[in-house]
């Protein structure tokens, strides 16, 4: 596991500057030892990152990138500019917080133990609202 150079920076009150966030993303995509990237957290300036991303580096070094909330804009931009399938799922901060033990266990189960089963045998799943949805389905 590696952490980006600016992961602990807090120049904006909620993370690193847009330029530093983009530098971190570009470096992670260039690094051949990294197979997947989890966004550490969000930040209100995520939509300012676009101009600093190197889309050629990202396109030529495809790998998993996962996040949600504010980073959704970055994921969607990367998809639009490169065609790289991105993953809308937990940020690293959510996985490491004590109040999200379930999320941490589920991610560990998938990525470390290679177990794709959702939840536990005791879990109950309910349909909250039946219906149909429409959108772009990306499949590899």
C-alpha cells in the first residue's frame, strides 16, 4: 500500500489543492507497482482538478480508481476523456473509520480474500422501491 505525496495536505480546509490532487492521481497512474487507486477523501475542489490531470498517462496506464461523493466528478471526467471504467465505491477514509466496520470488512473480503459474496448469511435484503432505471452500463 502506498499513500500519495499530498494525501495529508490540508491547504484548503478539506484536503490538498486541486493541482496537488491531480499530481497525486497522475503519479499513481504512472506507478507500475500500483494496481488500484482509492480516493482518500473528497473535497469541494474536486471539479477544479480536471485541467491538471494528464489524460494520456491515465489512458496509457489503466487501473482501478474508486471513490464517491466529491471525487465522482473526477471519476466521470476520467471516464469521459479516456474511456477508462471507474468505480463508484467507498473512499479510503470511509473504509478506515471505526463507524464503517461493515464497509471495511466487505472491501477486505473482496480485494484481499477474493470472496465476491455480498454480506453474511444472516444479512437480509429488502427492495425499497421497485421499478426500472435507465443509464449507461459499462462492462468490460
